[in-house]
C-alpha cells in the first residue's frame, strides 16, 4: 500500500471480525479515512511549499539589503558622505 492511502475495505472487514456491526465498522472506517487523508502531504504540495518558501526567502533578503542600504545612506548623509 502506498503512503497516504487507507484501505477502507480491509479496515471495515477487520472491525467486523473484531465484533463491530457493519454500520459501526463503516462509520469508524469513514472517520479514519478522512483523518488520514487530511494530514497527508503530497509531493506536489511539498514542492509548491518549497517554492513559496524560496521566493519568500529571496524577497526577504532583498528587503534586508534595501533596509541596510537606506540606513547606511541615512547615517552617512549628515557626515558629508553620499
């Protein structure tokens, strides 16, 4: 079974074998499937997150350089520089 999948039929059969009736097994299996599928990260999702984080990091670096430049120019101006 691939990561991130949940075999609902197998789970329901295991629950009925353990003594749950079919309706109970179906309800438990559905809730479990939903919980498992909500928390699964996909390769595409992780790649998109990585891309957004990289763009944010580059933008942040430019902002820091711009702020440092502005501060440097601001401090040098009264001293007769720039």
